[in-house]
C-alpha cells in the first residue's frame, strides 16, 4: 500500500498558520509583512509564477510590493532597485525571479539582497548559515519537503536519506536540511554509478534530478518514503522525476505530481517572509 | 597489500610549491604574503600549534605577523585587533587560533575576518561559497585530504565516498569538497545506524569522528582508500579514529597516524595564504 502525500492540503495548513501569524504581527506592531517580488522582462512562465506568489502573499494578509522591471533594464538600474528594497523597512522579504535576461549578472544581483530579507534562501550568506547549521532563511522547496515529511510522521533521525540531484536550489540544501535532522545523507547526481542501487538503500528518497521518470521500482526500497520534486509535461501529461505508476505499491509514502511538493514552495515562501518580518521586528527595524 | 600514504612527504611537496609561489610573488610585486596568526591567552596546546604555523610561514618566505593577546582581552579589544588586520594590506591571511577563552564570542570574532583573508576557511561566508561550489578559501584539513587523495591517484569521480563525522572544521566541508569532485557522498555521524555497514560501501572513507579506533576491519571494503583524520593519545601512543592494525591488509591505501593527514593541515594553510595574497594582488590591494 502506497499512501499519497497530499501536498495541497499540507500547503493550505501552512498558509493558514502564516495568515494567523501575520494577524498576530499586525496586532502587535501595526504593520504587516511586505514581500517585494522582482520580475525582469515578460517571460510567460515567470509571469505565471510571480502572479501566484503575489496572490498568495495578499491572501495571507501581507503587503504585495511587486516591482516589474523592463527586459532591457541595466545591471546598475536593477542593482539600485534591489538596494532601495534592501533599505526599505516596509520590505520584509525580497524575491528576485529567475531566470534573468542574459545581459544581467544574476549572481551579483542576488548578492545585493541582505541575508535577513532573502526569503528564497538562495544567497551565499544563507547557504553558509545552512552549511554551518546556524539559523537563517532556508530555500523554499527543500524546506517544504521537510514539512511534508514531518506532517506524514516520517522519522528522519538515523534514517538513510538519499537525495538525487545537486542543484543549488533543491538538492544541496535538501541534503543539508536532512543532515540537520540527523539523517544519514547521501547526495547522488549525474556522475553517480548505479543510481538505482544507491537509491535502494534509502528510507527517505528525495528526487530532484530534472529528468522525467528517472526513478523506477528497481530504485525504491519497499516501504520507503519517496518525494518527487520534478515536474515535466510529457505527451500532454504532467509527470515527475519518479515513475509514479511503477513505484506505487512499493513506496510507503509517495508525493504525487502535481499536488505534492509543488504547492509547498509558495507556502514556504510565505512562511519565510513572515519569519523575516518577525526577526526584523526583534531587531527593532 | 595496504599502501601507507606518506603525508609528510606530500606536505613537503606542497610547502616547496608554496615557497616557489612566494618567490614568484616577491619577484613580481616586491612584497611577500603576510600571515597574521592571532593567539589569545597561553593554552599550551595552542602555543605549540601557533609556533608550528609561524615557523612554517617564515620557512616558506612569508612574513610572520603574529599577535598575542592577553587571556583577559575584552571582546571589543579582540574585535579591534581583527579589524585592524582586516584593513592592513600587508596582511594576506588571518588565522584566529581556537579555542578561545570562554568569555569571548568566537563566532562574532570569526565574523570580523573578511572572506578574502580567511585562510582557515571557517567563516560563514566561505562555507557559503563552498556549499554553492563557488571559488573561495577552503578549510585546511579537508583540502589537505583532497590533496593526499589526488597525489595517490585515487579516482574520485563517481566513487562512493563516506565521511564519518559532521564537524564544521572537517566533516561537513570534506563532504562538500568530495561532492565537488563528483563523488557520490554519504555523510555519516553519531546518529547513523549501523555505521560499519554504511562505511563498507565506501571506495573512499574519510574518518573524522574524534573517537579513538572507531573504525575496524568490518567497516572497510577490501581495497578502499581510508583517510584517518583523528589523533588521540591512548596509553602513551598516538592512534587515530581508525584501528590501523586491524585495517592493514584490507584497505588499499591508508593514511597513518601520525604522519598522514596531520602534516597536510599547515601545508594547506600556507597554500591558502599564498592564494589569498595572489587574489588580493589581482584586486590591486
């Protein structure tokens, strides 16, 4: 029996918690948290993502401080906008939507975001805090995965966890977060030999490889928890990095695509924005 | 047949390379690199370490800019010294010898060291650069281990590597460095269940657990490369985290204690100091 993990309902719980936290903050301080999403240009996929983030932010009672910059904005102008947001006490969190047009230096722009407002958890400063196990803002998708695992009662302490994929956005911080929860963590990737054999040892398998249906039944230990971070459109249908049909009946828990990890990302963005606002309040900002 | 890894001779090679690099830098720029070791108080073990580092630095042609602060130095005074060193163009690298007296906040003091002068590679900024796979100064001991592995011709790409111990100083950065070299990396630690079974899968096993003779023959795959980072005095003899006698004949390569990893740490400190001076030169400092 494979239990599907209901990411939509767990994300809804997180959003409700955030909305309650926002209301408390408003009662205590008068001002709600503000989220500054920054979109450069008119990439249709980015526009969809940004629209969802802004709607979720408003829905949670936060202030939408969106900035839309023209596709031909200069590095200097983009820097100036980020610096202004960094210094603005009404801005609790800054999210620079990636990818950027190729003439911009994304790394240099991300570096303008202060660690305390980096609600995407992508700056080098927050990567360092995570690597050292110190408090900081964590990347939204892996933080959402931990939330799913906790909500499903999956024991992480002492568990064998395998993360497939080593992206800065998901795989690497995922491994760090699982380590912080006392799992024995293996990070596998494109150079891993005999991937199925490595995955077979996992009590908890998180797949963020970006390859449709990479993981089949031969790579899943019976009863393991399988989290599928991938999402791809193949022949008109949405599929993940896991072959869900093959793995059903082998895995103990499985996060479906869609409706598994996906909804958690925006929910954790809201949670990060609230946490950032709370910390800034403590510091008297 | 187990081949012992001769850390002393490999460290001597590194030191000779650094001395040659220093001579080149002096020829090009006139000024040699300067290393500011900072010792607080009179802990005898720390004094021994600092003496070795200063001697190695001078021997490589660098300038010894040591500072000795009294055991009762205030946080503010210690900060002021680090800030002065941070701003001094003659100082290529700063090394704050740990542990500090308990009245000082080590984390806050380390944070005063600019990433570009952090030749111990211990600041959060350098941990973030390492976690993101970006250029930066790496912690000396794990960097020394990679050097040993390379010098012995151990293939890391696609190898199964297991690191035992998750300290900020060794285990965590070690795992990152092995990942950067395309190994499939498992980080095991005190909460790992059945440690021997986990270690048995390793082509490359790095043990930095701080427990004398933790790893026996039952934890080593025949032919594996075993790197022992531990050093302990037990019944008057120096031993590592690996039971060397038991593992001899099973491991393919083994780093002995003493004479394995130990000599590499100071050698890599010198290499970091030279690299820092070279980078600062490029920036026109």
